[in-house]
C-alpha cells in the first residue's frame, strides 16, 4: 500500500480529459489498496483563501481557489502554499503529475516534493501552432516542462504513435511507457 497524490488542473464536475481520467483512475488505485488524494483547482472562480477538501469515493480532493484562467491555465497564487500544506499533511509516497498543467511546476520548488518519486501522465503536448499567444507562452513553459520530465521516474503516454510524434518527449523516450 502506498500513498499517491495526484496533481491535476481541475476535477469533475468540470468536464475535461484530464479531469475525467482522474475520476477514473483514483477509484481503481483505491480498490488496489492505495491511499489516494488529488490537489486541483476549484473550477468556480473565487478569491477566498480557503481550500475545499472533500471526500469523493474514498479519496480526498483538495480544491484550491483560483481567480481565473490564462491561456487555458488556472491562475491561483495560493496553489504553492496549499501544495506544500497537502504534501506535509497527506505525506504521499508518490506524486502523479498530469500534464499539461502549469501548477505541476510548483513541485519543482517544493522541497518535500523533490524527495518523492514522480510519475508524469502525459495527456497531451502543448499545441501552439494555431495560437500565436500560446506559441509565445510555450517558450516560457517548455523549460519547466522539461525539468519536470527530467525529474520524473516514469512517464506514461497514451499510445505508441503519440510517443513517437511528441517532440517534447524526444529525449525522454527511455522513461516512457504506453
């Protein structure tokens, strides 16, 4: 039995691929004897300072307040504080980071997080070809993305064709599993 903390963007009822995947994988991990929690953003924008912790099918979901979105990314100045607190209180033995997700970058600066093994679930590349603002932002995003990938013990990719097509994963192929 191990303690797994997922770092995601949002969680249902917010509808999205990463969110639906979290809602699917967490009960499976619990049924296999793992103790599972997730820290995500609250999809309802708020300037409140308090995190919402709720029990969902035997897992704890920590919803950190967010005050908006910038280029698909939640904006939450409180996220690093709450991540540190959840790491301290939940004491995970494994971090499961779901990318793309700018909030996962905070694990790079949390000393407790750096000493825990990481698994990255690679849901999608950041596609910036059709959006000039996203293309510019990706230049700032990519170094942090690559630092996360460098630190990860394993990277989970959704399909063999995706693994070969992803330029972001080029130098990390040896860590990748489909």
